[in-house]
C-alpha cells in the first residue's frame, strides 16, 4: 500500500472542492479550459498533440491486455485518412485470463481507502488533460467530429463530466464515518461496540464505448467505477478505439506509479462482428456495466446481464414544440445550429419539430406551417452556405448506416430542405452531408415515433399546440428522449409543456434563441438524461449514478 494517492489528493484538492461546490450550487463551472487557443494552452500545444496522434498511425499500440490473442486493426477515419493502428485483440477464450488479471489488484485498491483512490483518479484526469490535443485528434478521426468540437466534447467537456462523476462519488463514499463507537444503555456499564465501515467496490466494471462520443460517454462510468473501488474493463466500439486506448494507457501508467496493479484498468478490443460484448457482459465477475448505443442491445443488456447493475443510454425521439415566438429569426437560427451540429449525430439532437397546421404567431406576424419550415430551412442555408465554415459545424458522417438512413428519409414525406454533399477543403475523402428536413403529418407516427439517427429531422404537422403537446408526451413516454424544447409566448402553454415533460420524464429547454442549444449539456449544472424514460435508465451525473457502484461493509467488536 502507498501514501502516494493521499499526496495526490492534496495536490488536486482545490479542483475537487470546486467541483463539489459546483454540483451543490448548479452554477457555471468548468475545470478544464474548452478553448484550444494557444493563449490558453501554449504556442506548440496544438502541433505537439497532432504529432502525438500522428505517431500512433500505422503502428502497434504498446498496451498489454491479459488474455489477448494477436492484434487487430479496426478503425477507419470518417475524414478519410489512413489509421492502421493495431491493438491487442481480446477474444472470448481469453476472458478467463482477463478477468483473473482484473480482479488481482482489487483488494489493495480497496484497502487504499477513499482519499488515495480519489487522489489517483484525479491525477489520471490531470494527465489526460496534458494530452488533450492528442485526444482531440483521436476523437476527431474516429468519430467524425470537427476538430474544435472534438477538443471540447471529446476533451475538455469529457474531463469535466469525469470530474463531476468523481466529485459525486467522493461525496457519496464519505456519507458515512469510517469508524464509530456504539453505546447502548444497560444496567451497570453500557454495552459498547466499536464499528468499522469500509467502502468496497462491487467487482469488475465493464464500459462499452460508442462510436460518436468515445470519451464523453465512457469517462463518467469509467471513473465513477474506478474511484469507488472497482476494476474496469473498457471495450471500445471497433471504429473508435484510439481515444480509449490513450485513456487506458494513462490510467495504467498512473496506477502503476502509485503502487497499484495496472490491470485495474484494461482495454478489450474486438474485431467488428466478433460480438465480444455479450460474453463480456454476462461474465459472473462483471457487476457493473455502462453502455451507450442502440436500443436493441441496450435492452438486451438490461434483460440478460442480470448479475450486474446496468447503466444504459439508448436511442430516443427528441422533440421541439413550436407554439409561438417573439424572436422568429433567432428561433430559426437556434434550431438551425441545433440540427446541423455534428450532422445531427448526437443523442441530444432534435428529431421532431411539432408545428400547428394553422401556423404560429411571431414578432414578424403570422407564419404558416410552410413558412415556419421555410424559415428553418433558410436559417440552415445561411449557416451552412459557406462550405469551409459548414464542415467545421457538420464534421463527417460517422458510418454508412447514417448515410443509408439519410438516403431513405425523403420517401417519408415532403422534403422541406434537401441534404447536399460538401467537399471538405482539408480532407478530400471525408463524407460530409448537410441536414435533411422532411414535413409529415401527426398521423405518421410510425415514422417520427422511432429514432432516425443522423442529419434527418421531421417537421410534424399537428392540429394545434394541444395536439403537439399530447403527441410529444406519448412519443417520449413510449420511445424515450434525451432532450425536449418548447417555443411559446403564452405562460399557460409553457406550464402545459413543463407538465408534459415531467410526465414523460425528459429535460425541457424553453425559448432558446441565444448561444445555448437544446442538444448541449453543461457539466456540474445540467443533468444529461434523466433515467425517467426509455432513452436512458441513468443520468450524468447524480448520486444514484455513483452510489450503486460500491457497498459499505461493516465489522464490529466489543470494546
């Protein structure tokens, strides 16, 4: 055992305390600067990070995985560059060895105590921050995010979410005293007992990464499980391995330096089609699972990985209701950015926009249903009119399945805004598409009632705002949603929308017309997901998200 971890906690104490204060107050807080400006990170940081990323290409990643068999190359950049990074390949017949190695260091990790585990974990986050430009390039070229978004969402904001999870875990683990003296009055001397309460992890945690946000969606669960005393096996999406390989490398490096078994964090890379997630998820040693991805597999995990506590973020049908507005131009501009950011490849992007057939009242006078659609389309055209600017908003299409859905969607209704291909000025082989907007009727719920992931949104014609709210409530209750929005100048309508959002269990944004968008989520203040509808059974981040990752085990003795 070592005191290094407690020393590290002292080093990072100010950062932890600020994070704890932020989750209590819910105001703005960010521990890691989101601007990649040289004024913030230094003149050479961007070039150094890009070079570090480039050094990984066409090499074998130097990372040990117990039970691995040979290597595998799985990634293809949406921007068209050649990756060819080889990783140790984990296969089903090596899982016994992997699990044995993962469990080997758990006892020492538990004995280290809360402060030591927290200090080591905070040091890992600090080391990841030192490599934030390298990580941003890795996220960009595996997810298709434009660089600035990859730096923010895949780097700074992901670090904030990870720190948030650690702060919640630290609070929850310290809810109980480590020792207590118990006295019960009795005839003569009281009955006295000395009691010890030890926070202990559940065992092995499994993190199943996604293609679109490999760090942002994986780090909260990874670090919540690690700091609470568990070993963690990270299984990346085959198309987005490098960001999590870097993550695991840093985790192992810091753990080893602090005197712990580096196999407390391991990387399990599979070839596409291996189906490794199912045998991994149902291993008896696995007691915690974090998953982001499609509904079908998320539900399979919930139904079949019964030996584990499963945290899932799945698909949903995010919606915005338009009733009226006193800022039509600003509203359509806000929606245009919402629909365009990362080509709609976000679990928070609006899919369904409910508009009354009779139109809406605005500061520019009455707008018909068609004029509302034209306003949104016009705002997107203006936003994305310059190709060089557009690619920095849109990024690249992450995989062929998104293109397939995009090509099929015009058949669903009347095309309000066509999707077009854009030539990326820096990456000629990148696949870039602008969003598609299709008008359909409220009766077409078989279309808009399921997720159509990617740059596809539906302008849904309803009888009136009352029907918009009713349809919103029913689709989210049945299909789930991560986000919802309402535009109205009528306080009664806003109240009705709030009630509907509470009924459906989804977070609501009201009258967004500025530089905050419905598909953005701020760490330490906004809860990402609610755990109250089918889109997700947990939230980033709250007490419930971390408390199930450990147990408090007591011992007692007479004094």
